[in-house]
C-alpha cells in the first residue's frame, strides 16, 4: 500500500512538473520518450509482475467490419485460450469503436476463462462510422486502463492494448497515442490492407509491434506473432536505470527508486549550476522542492543534500545540515544559481562520493542506509564520467539522472531530387524544415547537412556550413529540387560517406558524436546499393530510410540500419507522423558506434 501511495505521488509530481515547466518541456518534448520517465517511476516502487497482464482488446466495431465480426470474435477467443485467466493472473477487457467507443466488459468483470469466453461469444457488433481511432485510444486510457475499471498498473502489472483496425482513422491519433505511452501502455496494432501502415506504426509500441493482414478473415495467421509480442511486451516494464554512458548522461527522470520499503535514506541532488542550465535552474529547483516535500525528513529518517556543479562542485548543504523539512525547503528556495563553465560531471561525481556521502557530514552507509544520487545536467560533460560512475556503483550509491537536452549529432539529409519527386517537393522540403525547427542547432549541438541526387549527387550545404538554426532554415526556405531522370542511390550513398561525413566537412565522428543519415527516396535505385550500405555501416553511420511515392519496399528495408528505421509515406498527412517517429528514433538510438568499432 505504501508503495502505491509513493508511486501516485511520484507520477503526480512528474505530471505537474511537466505541465508547469515550460523550459524543460521545450527541451525534452521532441527528443525524450516521456513514457520512460513514468515507466521508471512505476518500477521505482515495484518490479513489474510478468506473471500477470492486463490485456485490452480494442476492436473495430464500425460498419465496415460487420461482415467479418465473427472472424474478429474468433480471433479474440483464440488469444484468450492461450492466456492464463484468473483473479490473480491475466485479466482481459474488450472495447469496440467506430465513431465512438464503448466498453463491452472491463478488466475487473471476469476472473475465469469460461466467463470471458461466454462474454466474447455474446458480443454484438457495435456499428457506426467513421473509424475514430484517436477518440477510442483516449477512451481506453480514461475509462479502461484505470484502477476503477480493474487496471493493476499501480501493482506493476504490464498494461497491453491489442488494436484491430480496418481503415484509416477519421481523427488525429498523435496526442492519444502519446498519452497512452505516458502511462506505460504497450500497444500492438493489427491492420488490414485498408488500414494505414504509418498510422499503425505510430500507434504501436514500436514499428515491429504493427502487424498487417489482408482482411479480418486472415486474423488466425497473426496469432503466433501476437503471442510473441505479448511475451515481449510482458517484460517491457522491467527497466534497468542505473547505467551511465561513456562520457555523457542519457538522463531519465526517476523518483523514489528502491525507497518504497525504506524507513530512511540519504538522498543527494547534484544540480547543473552552469550556464548550460540557464533558465531551467528555476524548474530544477521547483522539481527538487516537490520531491523533498514528499520525503520523510528527520535525523533518523530521510536526509537530503544539494550540490551544484560546473567547472567545480559547490555544496549548498550537507546530509546532516537540516533535520527539519521546513528548514530544508527554505534553503532550497533561497539557493542561488552557481553559474560557470565548463560542465565537469565526472569531477562532480567524484566530489559527492568523497565529500557529500561521507560519514562526517551525515552519510549513513555504515548503517546500511540506502544512498541515492540524482543528477541534473544541461549539457555534455567536459571530462570522463566512467571512472567516477564506477566508483559510485562500487560504493553502493545508486545514481539516477535527468538530462535537459538532446545530445549532439551530425545529421545529413540525402534527398532524391529527381523529376519524379517534383510533385512532392513542398512536402519534402517542409519535412526537413520542420525537423530542423525541432532540433538545437550549433557547433556543440546538432549539425545538419543536405545533399540532393539523381544521376549525380550535389551538396547544398555541409555540416559546418551553418552554426545557427535561422541560417539553416533560411537556406531551406530557398531550396528547390534540382531534377534529373536517372536515380543512382548507391553512388549518392558513397558520395555522402566520403565527402560529407568527414572532418573537413564538419563531421565530429572522431569525437564520438553520432553520425546519422536520413534518406528520402521516391523509387528504386538504378545502381547497386548493398555495397554502399555496407560501407556506411562500417563507418558507423546510422541510416534511416524514408520511402516516398513509388519507393521500393525491399530496398528501403535493405538500406535502413534496422527494421524500425524504415518509414513509408503514402499520404501527405503521413509527413508529420513520420517526422515525430524519426525524431524519437534518433533520440533514443543507443547503438551508434565509432568508425571501426565492432568490425
């Protein structure tokens, strides 16, 4: 019970912080999957119980599915047959949607397999038009994945949604999808040929969780794929959060991790006090105040310390400085922004280990009191963090962190500029412009280059041509596709590897900055692409392929660095959806290697 209460407090704090923290939101929203924050917060209290699942079927109940509704019911029964239904095991709910959504039965309604079977067998087709999938997703979040309806989210039980779609949504899905992911729901989307592939991939947990069938009568062929995904989804909640990357922190927010059953703990906040944290310092302060407000402060209870750092670390107060929550909050409320450069995270980690968690200033490691370090950062570390992070781990100090901005990256757009792309010229160039608007451009942040190709490639600007976002946008505003008949994608890939992804053109590969290539292609290449792709991979360049118009599906798959890195745009309205998926994919990509690594 105490665990549930702490979890509720944690989620409430994060939601309020997210809602009110404009600076944080603008820094994080485009790059960080906020779902991670809530999932980690969830697992802070309880390890996800992979032996129990809450599974919600969201079924197409529109007029279009009426003739195949028997096939849909049969599919749900086939899935239920292999589940482990029980009061303390798997729970199932069924919802139908068309222009509106309605619950047939919720997660708490039935606790035996026979009862669930009878309920499915007795389902009546809802009817209605159109397919408002966005409204249906919002409905299940607000009315089905809730404690009142039987959801066991607060007990750490995986929350899984299985959506059946027979057509393109008649409303916007983006916000409902994001909000479902925020509460930790893992979605599997199954669509017929009339459904939109990009839409299914956007709804699903990740693109591989989107399955395609010709018609609902083919649903039995998808059963094994669904079960494979169900097994995988059941383990998504168990997140490991204490890993620290090489020389920067891919920070995620955590709160009360491993503390639900502790009567006392030592908590240290290590706050970025440099110029990099800028206006965000006040947001950090408020966030820390809210966390401290929920702790049980006292001499033999929870103790808190706050340290700021930039070039060096400075203690605001130690673990034993205050035994009163009011005194502690007053001190946090009046602390001044340290300022300074550079940002030496490694040095700061070493400082808190030696000087803040020490017994002489209140550290209670000798009493086996749990010790936690929460690190806030607004930039890349100027020194190495691996050694200090390992020392913290060896001393039993669990380190969790929050990053305030996207790590730097070198991103090259390679655009099919041939005659066949002219009809989509405005949408393609708008796609690039909107992408750039959502990134932080700068020599120490994200750098962007653009090359067009048809018969031959030609670079419009290099990675080091512009260091200011407005200059990049100005160039893109005047850009036109060059035209051409032949399409030599292989030659263009070789060209950007040799002439754009190099140090003289601004590439920071040798400094460990991720090298990203985004290809937009409208049809199959007339030269070989496999050799060029192999060369890119050996060079550590991560390729995202986007197919437009008549792009070849197999070729797009061969080009992409992974199955989830290929996208297809079938309709003008797909451009924003793909852009969001692409931004998230790049921001969450963790497998970028430096040249020569892993060969």
